[in-house]
C-alpha cells in the first residue's frame, strides 16, 4: 500500500525545494561515509606501520632499520628517519648557509617537526568534511521540516479544513526530513570522534619515534629500549 508518509512519496509529491534538500542530504551522507571508510583504512595501515617501527631500534645499523620499515614512500616512520638522517648530514657537511649557525640539535628538531606537521596535515585531511556535515545536516533537515509544515498550512488554508487527509502528506514530509538530517549527522559526528582518536594514537607513536631519532642523531645512537620490567641500552651504528 502506498503511504503518504513514505520516502518515495516525499520525492514524488515534493517540490523543487524538498527534492533539493533530499539530494543535498544524500550527497553529504555519501561524502561522510567515503571519508570515514578511507580514513579508517589509513588508520589501520598506519597502526600496522607503527608496530613495525618498534623493531627499528632492534637493528644492527641504520640501513638495517630502514629495511625493516619497508620501501613504502608513504610510510611516515620511514620518511621521518630519512629526514632526520638528511638533516644531520646536511648540517654537518655544509658551512655556507644561515641555518649552520643553529645548534645541530635545534636543526634536527626543526626538520623532524616540519616532517611531522606535514604528515599531521595529511592525516587530518577530510575531517573538516565530517565536522561540517555533523554540524549542518540537522539544520538542513530542519529546513525541510519547516518547508513541510508550510505545505501543511497551505493545504489547510486552501481546503478550509484541518482534516488528517489534508495534512498527512506534508506532515509526513516534514518528519522524514527531520529523520534524514539526523541520519546524516549522527554517523558524521561519531566517525569524526573515532578518527580523531585514531589519529591521536598514530601521532603519539610518530612523536615518540621522532624523539628517539633525535636522540640517535644528536647523542651518537644511544637509545633506551624497554625490556620486560627493566630497560636496556641499544647502540646503533650510523649508516
């Protein structure tokens, strides 16, 4: 049986504004789910790379550590290690640039921080879409609700009667628009919060790795690694 409260009826009986609101909400929902899925896959991959990075300091030398990080150019841990090595070599082998007046520790810190900032920007790309959808979708659905109530009032004024058969369609349209707005906003908000937590975990691992790299390049490769309940010192040869 065809229902005046069905979504199909809203599309068939709705005017240009109603259909535009429905299409906009659908596009926002698709954009949100695409971002959520792609960024979630990235987080899973980066967490696997973070676990691989723990084996870096168990290598005999720097080259062996790089091999454990793999050859993926998008690996932020490998990129950070290469950036630190290049910054150290550049500072120690050149004496003709303004940055040579900086301490080697400050120079390496600056280069590693720039590398982390670039990765952070890439990691957080797309989150603005989820934030925008989560904050605006309920109001877009509310606009559709107001428009449906307006249609109900027009129907009452035209017929001069406030019977249920005159207002059922417009009221159903209004309720559906409210539900659609919430259905789009809630996954976007939950996805945003989950992705922010995942990004924070990855950035914490990356910052910890950068701290160890800084100690390695500045102090001569002495890094404290946990071993059971105690700790041990591992010395890596620079290569």
